[in-house]
C-alpha cells in the first residue's frame, strides 16, 4: 500500500509501515507545508495514496466529495502517565 503522511503524523508510524513493506511519503517531502488541505487531498487522490492525518476536520469533507484510495484519521491522546499524574494531584485529600 502507498501512504501520504500529513505533517502532523508522528514519524514513528512511517518507520513502522515502511518496515512492513509499505510505501510512505511524507507531506514535507513532496509538497510545501503551506499547501492547502484541498490541494493535499487532490494530490493523494491523483497519486492513489492513502492519506493519514490527525486533522479530522481538514479532510472529512473532501473525502465525502470524491473517490479516493483511503483516509485514515489518527486520534491523539495524552499519555496515560500524564493523565495519572494530573488526576492524582487533584484527587488527593489534604489531611
């Protein structure tokens, strides 16, 4: 499979997919980082690339309007350790 990684997708994912034998292009390698979302999506469509992004709102509308190879939206979550430390401090009783 061939993927296009939006600028907000962690490079770790590219390394993993490449190790599995997939082709990965990073947006910054093929288009300017100032390229509009519409142009990015059109590039992916023309090149038959599956677009991977963390920006759901940027591409969902475009994906509904044209035939494409695929769109994967990644949901970023804060790490469990950060949440645990943050919630633990606020839930302690003072006594």
